[in-house]
């Protein structure tokens, strides 16, 4: 057994050797920019030094650069997964492999998921093989409404998986927040107001915070972590589902206009879409909630995202509480289903261009990172996928995946096992630790 575990570990390490950086031009593509515009036939995208330098029709290919002929296939930016716990959870029920929350820690807002991100986590390879190139990775709450600081990761097959650490703070409101704050929404709201008051006091005079009572709701480290939130330098992602809860948070934003709120989940968002749009609050929504799974989701409808977008809300797709440590790849299917909704009488979906943007540029823009990720506009990271069909169709597969211009392996543990045992031979089967 020891040999098997060690062999598996060494095999995984071998996969993690980073590929050499490369410049690449992909030509003859049905090119999707990812910004909501229509696909371009015969398009070209050029990546140099890991960044997109040009994308569109009639783009010249620099001499001496590696050129890939897409043969008319769909080519798009990689999927930017709007909310996940990729890379910090392997097996939910095995505490040693689950770094999403820390119920025994005195720290909450100060927790930073970046040191826990494991690029060799098996769901990372599975999602990379399905065209997911970047992901929002959030901590989970335990003991406080504030969960900690999330990160943006890339899904490249190397050891440097964190693209941006401390990219946002994550907070629970609504039913979950009420329980964490003592049992009611008023208690949660009072906790938010008191914590933000303490953070402002800390920002004015950090030294005095050392003298606070040991039973304070906020440690010094938590207060320091929340300063950029209160000052508007860090987005605050809030899991909220009920319409009335969203209105409460919008009112809080009016009191503290520097807050960069982003709603996550937002099942009932369509019922207050005009207010969300007027407040300028982006949403990373759960795409297809159509059943009242809880009392705060009574107005669930598959038309939620379409109706919010129609009202002017900037909305992308995430997978909060939908097997979020593993299934970012479902976002492609969700986006395709939103396209199908446009053909259903009485339903409101998204056209193809808007649906793809909802899993590429829009989540990046919601976090203030649209200038770096999520599209093939010049200056963005060179995350490019070649598909064997329409990427929003269920049967389509990724043919090639590039992250920062580096072509990625598409093998996963499942494909390796398939290849190893696909054709059984007489005699002993190969050992798991033999390469």
C-alpha cells in the first residue's frame, strides 16, 4: 500500500513540471472574443509573452511564431468560473483534504485561501480538460459571517496555481448568515455594522486595537483584512438569495458607498433587478435554480439571469453550493441551457453571445478584473481553447487548451486509468505505481 501511494504521488509530481512559455497564433478559427460580441468566421488570435496582442478578422501573424490552424473550429477564451472551491477541497468528508473552512480557528476574515490551493488537486485537471482556465476560489464560513479572502487561480499543469491572492472577501448573509451571527437576520446585520465600525476604528489607530477586549468579535488580523473592503479596495462577495436581503445590503451600500458589493447566488434577484442595476452591484448567479430549495428561494426561476440582464445588471455564472469544489465545468451546460430558454414561451434566457460572456468576461468584470481575464481583447491573459464544436453544446469537447500562451495537457486520472485498462491482457495487470 505504501508503495502504491508513493508511486501515485511521484507520478503526480511528474505531471506538474511546467511547460516552457510559448508564443502562439491560432488561425482559421470561428473566433469568440468573449465580450458579448458575435463569433468571427476566419478569425485569428495572437498570444505573445502570455498575453493576447490581437484577435479578430484580418489579423497578421508575426513571422517565426508557432501557428496553429484551427481548421474552422470554434476558438474562445477559456472559461472563467465565477464561483468555486477548486483546488482547496479534494474529498469533502476527509478533513485532511478539505481546506475550505476552519471552524476551530480564532481567525475569520483574515483567512487567505491562497496557501491552500493545490494545483495537483484532481478536479483541477478534470476541469482544465473541459476548457476551464481560471476560477474564482472562495473560502467557506465557519463561526463568523466573514469567511476570509478568496483567490483567482489558473488551472495550468504547474505548481504556480494562484493568479491573484486576496482578490476579494467572502461573506454569508441571509439564512446562513443569520445562523452564524446568532440566529436571526437582525443579528447578522448588527454584526456587520459593528464589525465595520471596529474596522474603521482600527484603520484610524491600529495600535489601540491591541487593547480591545479578548471577547471581541474581531481579531486584529481580521480587522486588518477588512480595511481594504471598507475602503473600497477589495470586492466583498456576499452570498445572498432572498430579494429583501439584497435590498438590505443595497441600503448598506448607500451608507457605505465605498463598498464594492458583488452578490453571489441571487436566486430571487430578478424580483429586484432594477434596484440591483441602479446600485451598480454585479451578480455571480446560480444559473438554473427553478425550485424553492429553501425559504429564501421561493421566487426561484430559470429566467432569473435573463431577467436580471434585461434590467441592466452585470451578471455572470457561478456554482456556489453546486458541488463547487469539482464541477466548474457545468457552467458550459448552464450557459447553453440559458440559450435554449430563449425558445421557451414565457421564459427569459440569454442569446448565445451573452451566454458565453456570462462564463468568460462577465465574472471577471464583476470582480474588477475584466482588464486581465475573461476575453480575447488585447492585454488579457492568453487563455485560449480550441473546441470540436459549439462550446455551449453538451457533446462538445476541448481539443487544445492554452493558459498564458502555454499549451496544457488534457489527460486526467480518469483518462489515464481508461488508457491503462482499456484492453485487458492475459497475466498480471500493471501496478498503479509502475509508470
